[in-house]
C-alpha cells in the first residue's frame, strides 16, 4: 500500500509530537530522611508519559524495580504504586548501609533521570554516667562523664542539676569504627558541697532521631559533711525562778551522734536542775549562778562542730523598778530648775537696782580748786548748770 505524500507528512508530524512530548518530561523525586530501623518511601512521578517505563535503582546502580517488576531480591523492598505517571517503592528496616543516592530513570530517548538522596539517622544509645563513687566527702572534686554511641549525626549532651542546666562542661566527639556514627562524651567537673547532698544530676542526650523525646541518665549525689550546729532558746528574757529550754539542732551526714553540753568549758554544775534529754538542755528555777556560756558540740565520722549560747538571768524586781517612773530623778531635775530660776531673778533685781535713775558726772567739779568763797560759789553754780547738761539715763 502506498501512502499519499500528504498523509505521510501528517504521520511524521504526529510521531514528532509524541517523541517531543515524551522527551520534554523529566521524572520528579524528593530527598528522604529516615531513622535507622524505620521505613523509607521513594516516589518518582512524571506529569505526562506516553507509556514510557520508569525504574528505581540503588546507590550501587542495582535495579530495584522496573515498572511493576521487582528486579532485586530483597524482602525489605516492596512496590507501593506503579503506573505510567508514578513509581513508588518502600524500603523497610533501613540500615546505615542503605544511605546514599537513589536514581529514578525515565526511558525516553535519551534516558532522563532524577536523583533522591536517602539519609539514615543513627539513633544514639542510652547514655551512661560514670565516675561517681558513693559517698563523696565535702570539698572533694567530682568528675562525672556521660557517654553515648551510635549517633548520626553526632548527638548533643546537656547536664542538669535538680532541673537547672549546668553550662560549664567539656564536650568530646569521636567517629566510630564504621566511619558513619559517632561516640559523644561530656564531663561535668565540680567540688562537692553539702548543698549537693541528695541532688539529682542528669545527663540528657538530644538528637533529631529521638522525635523531641531525649534520652536521660540520672545519678543521685550523696555527700558526707561535718555537722552544722545551732542553739535555739525557749526564753528570750529569762528571769530568776523561771525555766529555760535550750535545743541543740545539728545537721550532718552521717547523722551526728548525741550532742555534748558543757558550761564555761566544764561539766554542767547542777545535774538536778540542768537535765539533758538527747539534744535538749532544760534548766529549772533559774538563778544568778546559772549565768555563763553554754556550749553544744556535735560530731560524726567526718568531724565535729560546736556553738555557744550566753545565758544571762535577770532580776524580776530590778526589772519591775525600772519599768515605773524614777521619782528621785524627776525631783532632782525640778530642784535644779527652781534653783537656777531663783538665782536668775536675784541677779536681775540687783542689776536693775544699781542702774535705776540718773547720776551726775563730775558733780560740783572745780569747787575745791577755787581760790576764794565767791569763786567757789560761782564754780558750783556753773557746775550745777553743766551737770544738767551731762545727765545720762540708764534703763
């Protein structure tokens, strides 16, 4: 059969369109991240496909699936979906060796490919804390090390003491023998203090493979320390005839032995009135002889410590006299005030009497020097007149 030239031209044009349409398509893939032991889904899509085959191959360029036909004998690899527009497979129980670049091929002329990188996360092992010995003496240096292996990428380690993060720590990262995972360690270095006794020290491992659920190792600290001693009095103002109770509070680890009470460096002088019951010293019918320094001493296998209490017994009668008004003192003050007032009045009176009225200056001055009686009279009269001009007034 012979085709007409026009029909042949239309046939070639149609084939060219189909080939060009097929060649214009590229397979589409996406990178995948999966936790070791999980399942990875690899999907390859083509928007338009004219019955061209799709293929998945692994990093070793081994064909896994060609369309819906399985090519590699691996029970972990299964077909999820196969059509002209999609080829999806799954890889279960993924191991670190499965990591790499997978290729989806569209068998056009030429063959078009798309790459998808499979990242496998190595799950860190449960951390362990080493270097702790129990008990630890107060003041000793402690070095606690937290270690975890098998993480990929390297895990992060954080330290906490009673839920409060400790920042000043050392961090070390080492590559494992498989050259894929890492062993990470961190060291917490500090001096043991009595406040750390009973504290919970925790090492927390954070990693993206743990889905925001960190792995934690914990250690409770046990610190031994010398006793801390304090005396508490039942009476802040002890008086004669009253009673007083002195309680010796001692805290230490191990628990301190029964305390020892002394007075002024010696034994208690009156055991009948001064009774010791465990940590409590009771003194009845107080009197002045009970005044002094009372010492409470506590000890444990780590050491000993003591504290003192100065007892002063007060006279209730003297206290009562001091509480009322001091009449003698008030009387003395009043007497002084009256005396000062009287003296002031007397001095003021005398002053006013001496300076009251007027006086003449140079009275009858010149009469004694006159040569005769007439002159003396004249001088006296002149002096009298001048005296009127020389009056001085004092108020």
